[in-house]
């Protein structure tokens, strides 16, 4: 059963489609995800989940002398603090940060923020450090799709989370979806 929600923009065959509700979760355009992705984690050569929070794998740490993003505020597109980084999700197969885990302000909810949607302007070198997210507003962080487990992410969950932030580039504010003429 499809969870994608759309209608044709016009009444002819081959018409583009437009979302019918919340465009960032309707699965259309830049917010689209692949529903056929497996709802199980990608795994390493030895069968362990590939993407995990650092707290789950003692083999990963922030290198001595490198800036640690944990504790830094996450500032959204509307310049409001959406939350703070509480953990870093790493890729066990490649030495890189894949997600930041964000504790939302005024909430117990934690969401994942793909590293590709983050700007870290001071990179721990100067004061007033923070992570910037231009894709979505602070209020939109509450609707970021979650994961079924707090210690791993499935391929489908990864796709849906990334699609949400991608959709924000067009749909987060009404002015973004308008022509620039």
C-alpha cells in the first residue's frame, strides 16, 4: 500500500503531480523516497548494522584535538534553535559521520539529522559554535521521520529521513515553492 499522497496538477495524461497534504511527508518531488527499500539496516561485511550511534560502538570516538559537536545547538532555517546534538552516528564501513542525533528543544524526542544537510561554520575553532540547517524550520523538526529502534537505522528509514530534509529545500516555507522571476 502506497503512503505517497498526490494528485495530478492538470487533467492530462503525464501531468506532473503535486502533494495533497504536508508536502514534506507526502513523498512527492524532492521529498520522495523509495518505498521498495528494505526496512532493515544496511550491514557491514560481518553482518552488523552499518550506521550506528557512537555510544553503541566503543571502536569509534572523536579524535583528540578535533571539535566535538555533541552539546552544540542546532539552528534551523528560521534562525531558531531546534535542539542540541546529543550523539554522532557513524558508518562502520567508512570513517565518516553519517547523522547527528538531535534532542529537540522542550521535548524528549530525538531525531536524526543527515550530515549532508549541516553547515558547521566555526567547526569548533571559535566561540558561539553551532550547527546550521537551512533545509527546514525549527517547528518542522518535530515531524522528522523517526526510527523504530534507537540503536540502528533501516534503509527505508534512512531514505525517508533524507527525503524529509530534501523536501524542505522546496517546501519548508511558502516562498521557496514560488518562481524566482
